[in-house]
């Protein structure tokens, strides 16, 4: 049996949306210390790694049997988000799963108590190891600034080059429509850079979807033409992505 109560339903909704931008169905796992999920998108272009620690919950009751290390359950994330979209900011969220794991009871508790039952689903459990990359550069940038830069870049192309050189961070894109370049110097505008140089190209809409829920500092880790690692937090939950580079055919 699982019984979880979350005080800030809107933060939790953002965390679920950060997962839902990549996958429609997810396998969540709960152990004695946390709830977590790790999955790749259907195209195998990206990976999401989500961790919500025990102390994020107002109530965290998990009955794990002696012969088990954790409890896993599958859920349609789109359906889950549709319910969370009906929450208000002063609601508490209660999640309950009985031992038969046939459905999840979702309760929004505020001025009234609203109850929703949705069936749990079978999601294949596959080992998803994290990429082992020795990154050359780490960039810490405010979410607002990065989102604004990506929005500008989307005027001209569906992909973007991220580059670090001479202690500056560059966002660049070009197409037959035109060319865009943004240059941000370290120590200005909430930007910190460690490492010397790196350059790679990525699919723009993936990047925009991955960081749209971030409201804090985003950490990017780069290496030439290698997957990009993205890290940020929503409340006390940690969101991490890996995004494969786009190969320039020109």
C-alpha cells in the first residue's frame, strides 16, 4: 500500500509535466527514501531522470514487503496531468494505491474533497543507465534568460548550437530565414562557466520543452558533439535530462 500527501500540488504538477513532455506512460518507483522515475522518450533521443525525496511529502507511507526493495507502478502521465490541471493552488494532493495495484486514488483536498480513480497500467521495466560522459564545460544560467534565448532562436530554425569559448556562452542558429546569435559573458546576467570550450547542436523544441517548467538556475553540461546534460530543481524535486546531439548534414 502507498499513501502520499503533497502540500504544493502546483509544484508537483510542474514536475509531472517535466516528465510528460517526453513520455506518455511512466513507471514510477517508490522506496523508503524517495519516489523516482527514469525513462527515455520513444525516439530514444532523450532521457529524463526524476527524483522526489521523502521529505518533500507531507505524508509518506509506503508498505514495502520484506522480500522487496521498492514498489513500482505504471501510470498514463497525460491522464494524470489532466486531473492535476483541475487543482487549485491551495489544494493538497493525496495519492493512494492499494496492494492489488489496480488503480490509483487521486484526491484534491481544499475547500472540498474531489476524488478521481484512474487505472494503473503495465509499463515494461527496463534498466536505463545514465550516459557516462566526461564533460568539458559546465554552464549555470537563469531559466528566464535561457528560455528567452531559445525563443529568439526559434524564429529561424528548428535546431540550435550551444557553444562555450573564451569564458562566453553562445546560442547560435541559422537557416534560409536568417541568422541568430546571442553572446553572454560569464559573471554577467547570472551566468557561471567552468571549463574552457565545447560546442554541439541540439533539437530546439526538445530543449524548449525540457526547460519550460524551470524557475531557477539551470545547469548545462557540454562536450563537443556529445549529449547535453540539463539539471534543475522544482521545489525539492530534482529533474535531469540527457539530450542527444543533432548531426549537421551540411
